[in-house]
């Protein structure tokens, strides 16, 4: 795959070699080492926590928390057995066309780095990608949206919603509107055809953001412990507090669309169709994928393996030994 549409070769791709970085977790505040590793054809994207022996496939049905990030886990398992803030590295992997990889880390969440996907794109560029050979599991797949699916929160013009619908081409098209009245963010809209070039040029370097008035509340709730002006844009009413300002005037909506790319990458294969959203966030993005896959008439896989195959979760030893709870 080449990001969001098939390459002429139609082969799955992985990294040429392992590469890593070290950074701070946005919400935990912990120092985390991350390594991106090559993986066999058909693996998909697999997250591995080396500190507790947890492995989780990067799939929508393993999302267990969407408060200010997308976190993977096993429903009903302990909160400590999670992998948080996966959306930026997932966006980079999808945007660069990586089908198979292991994301290995020694802590509870992916490091935030500069708050965007650009550092992960840099890592992938440094190591390079290679196409798998052979037949069967080496063939790339696409998930084609066959009919409109919509999820919504609230009513009226201020309702938040997200929709997937059939598209006209072989790429994912996406449009999003956000609205933060009385702030420097305001109302912003963006529409893109998600090619690798468009992802790199238009979305990859857009940073996460927050409102200054929310920082104390978030930290009191145990979130944003590692947040700073070095890894997030902070908005105080009409002001942007970061000394360097914004990377572009509409960086806010570009980052939200980056989050969409990362969240939709949890479909397990690139989507072919059209995404539309209004004030959509991690929770609605995940609900949208669950609604899409809830009915087999909504989608079809072309041409390779059926979605949902690949690695199964592996529990930490202590959790695996615990009795099942009905």
C-alpha cells in the first residue's frame, strides 16, 4: 500500500530495519523508549509493551479509552494494561504506506515528541520501506466503503458527527470542520484527498492543541502530565501562547484531520471512500469504525486477506493467569 491507495505492485510493505526514539508520554509524563520494527507479511500493525509483556493488534475493536487520545487495551482488563496515544504514530504509518510493523515501547503510551506525526515520518524515512515478496499474505488489501454510515452526538447545528460514504476514486477523501468560538481557533474547515504527498505536506507536522483554561482540570484528572509548549499548542482566548506561534494558520483543523487518519487506520487496512466530519474527535471516530464493521453490507475487502485476521492480543502473564469474568 502507498498510504491510502494501492501501489501498482499491490504488495504489502514493512520497514527495512528497526529504528527508535525516546520521548515523554503526553498524559503519563513518563519517559518512554519506542522502536519501530519490521514485521512479516500479514502481521498488520502490532503494539508491544516490553515492560509488561502485552501485545495488541492495532484495531478499532481494541480501543478502550478515547479521552483526549486513542488508547488500546483489552476490554475489562486493568487500566495499567493499556497502550495510549497511538493516533500519531498510526497516522504516520498509514500516511507513509506501512502495512506491517511492530511498535515496541517500554511504557504506557507512545511518546508525544513534538505533538505531531512528523517525527515518526522522519523515522520511517530514515529506515526506508520494502515490499514483501511471495503470494497470499503479501498481497495488499483495501477496505471499500459500500454505503453511508454515520454516527452523531447531540442535535442541531452544534451536533458533532462523523460519516463514511462510498467514494469516487481509489483514495480516501476527507473533510472536517471544527469550531471553537471565542478562541484563536475559531471555525476551520479542511478537505483533502489523502495521498502520501498530501499527508506529508498538509497534515504530518500539525501539532496537538489544548485550551489554557483546561490544563489544570486535565492534570487534576491525571491527564496531560507531560504536556508543555514543546509538544502542544496552547490557546488562551484569542492568544496562542507558544513563542513560535503556529506552523500555519489552520494548524488546528489539520491536526484534527491527522487524528482522523490515525484513528481510521485502526480499521486494519486502508479505507477507500469518503470521510466527512463536524467537530469529530477520537470517540466519534472509533464509533464510526464500529458502526461500519457492525454490518457486512457496509464494506468489502479488496483484494487480499479478510479484515480482522492477523495477530491476536497477548496478555501480560499476571492477567493471563487470572480467571475469566463473565
